C-alpha cells in the first residue's frame, strides 16, 4: 500500500496548474471583450447596495489575492513533512 506517491502528487499538481491556466486564459479572453458600458452597469447587492460589474470584478480579484497570501503565509511557516515510506 502506498501512502504518498510523490510522482502522482507532482503530476496532479501539474495537471491542476494546466487546467487553471486554461481557465484563466479563457476568462481573460471573455473579460477583455466586455465593453466599458457593461462594466458600468449596476446591480443591487442585498447587503452592500448598488454595485457595478467593474467593482464586482475588482472585489473578486482582491478576494482571491487575500486567499493566495494566506496560503503563501501558511506554506512559508509550515514545517516540511517527511514522506511516508512505501509499504
């Protein structure tokens, strides 16, 4: 029984990074085609009130950066884990 397969983990991470890159590229392709007038359109948020589409996009980007910084901080302070022996 294998508890940890470094090669499998690396392959999964590589595949995940590839999929994320494809999605980011597709999203950017769509977002770059949105006209300035559409970014200015406003909807009503139940708690925060009126918000434009452009503001919402900036809010989501900032939210992602907060989580990325949390992950980086956790990884920088975590002790390295020893690989489990293969049995």
